[in-house]
C-alpha cells in the first residue's frame, strides 16, 4: 500500500457514512472531481495538501509512514531572549490547553525539578525563574543583577494561562527528595555571583517554602484531580505525558526549557507504561499517606532552612 492509499485508509476510519470524496473536497477546498482523482489514485496529494489533511484529522505522520524505531518529532522554539520566552509560553499554553480540553485528560509529570507551572503566580520566584532561564539559555546575555530584571505584563498573562490549564486538568506528579535541589542551588549561586541581593535571596527561599505549602495543601484537598507520588527508586527527568481517550502526547526535555514533542503511538504507550510502573513503585502522598507526606515535606523544608543558614553564615562572615 502506497503512502497516499495509507493516508486515505486512515481518514476513512474517522468517517461515519460521509463520502470520502466530499470530505477531501471540503477539507482541501477543491472541486469534487479533483478530490475524486486523488481518492482514486489518478492524482497525488501535494506536500501542502498532505500536511493540511493530517492536521485536520489529527493523524500522526510517523505512525503512518515510519518504522517503529523512527519517530517524527516537533520541538519547542529556541530561547535566547525575553521575546523568545514570551513566544514559548504563549505557544505552550495554547498547545497544552488544546490537548487537555477533554474532561478525560490526564497529565503525568516526572518532576526532576519543581514543575514550572508552580512558578507562574506573579511572585518573586516567578520573576527569578524567568531570570535564571534566560541567563542559562543565552550565554551572551549581559549579566545584569536580578534587581534590574524586568518582565512585561503580557509575559505574566501567558504564564497565568498555562498555570490555569494545569490546575483544571487531572494531574499525576512524581517527585523525589532531589526535586527541589536545583531551585535551592540557583538562588545560592546567583547570590554568591553578586547578581542577587541578600534580601531577595532570603525572600526567594521563603517563597519556595510557600510553594511547598501550596502543594501540600493541594494534595490534602478532597474531591480533587491532583495526585502527588513520592518515588525513592529512580532519578526523574521532567518528562511529561498527556493522555486522552483518543491520543497520547509525550514531551521529552532536551534543554532547560526545550522539549521534543511526539504523539508516536508506540513511543507514547511505552512512556505511559513507564509512568504507570513508577507510580506502582511510589507512595501516594495525598490524604491516604499523611505520615509519608509529613516526612517528605519536612525533609524539603529542612533543606530550605539549611540553605537559609548558609546564606546567613556568609553575611555574618562579612561583618
């Protein structure tokens, strides 16, 4: 079966009594005769027409045309400026909102770092994370102090939209004891580099405590669609998977914020199985595991206290 026949066969499966010729004519905005020639194989779809059809019918090209060991992927844009970051969050918000539109959607997150959705509420930590991301993604960025870093309102608007989407979908997060480490170290690093004041460094550690409290309270609410799991066995990787009744979509990190995105069925199915395996080997920290939950968050808060002490001890040495 040639690629055009394979594509048409896949489209036919989505039709319920509708004429394939009529469908193709409507989607491609061509005449019935032109559609008939394509359906009968007398004419070939152009590349643009093929892309238009797979987008309209939400068909995975890699699932159609590639062997299982090869996968077609999309990737997020490269970030080298605040403008790029604004575009990144705008596109991400739109993409995740579209994928989680159905009420049956489930979002899995393997939290090597605190999920970025928790840094989108307009606090000092939100601004600091944007500052860190830009500094680390663009080595030519002038090393200005955090205190002079400004982000505009439109940036926060898209971050809020992404946060709202995350809060309305069913979420399964997997954490371990290292999930907060990078945030802790980033604050200390920029303080020691002279790019962050003692006052703001202290405020950031306190805001990190607030975020942990929000997450703990969230995991204690009844009738919620949020599940928090603690895994002691493996290192996590910031992978994200969105599951709906009809589709799986996987997000695989390749830089600090950059993700490869694919809906290749076999790869996504394997990722889902791995998430399920991680969850089986994890402790649910919601209400059923209140003792484990307290132990987990107490350890995290003690880590923050340790970094606050390091911060204060450096100040004391200067006096």
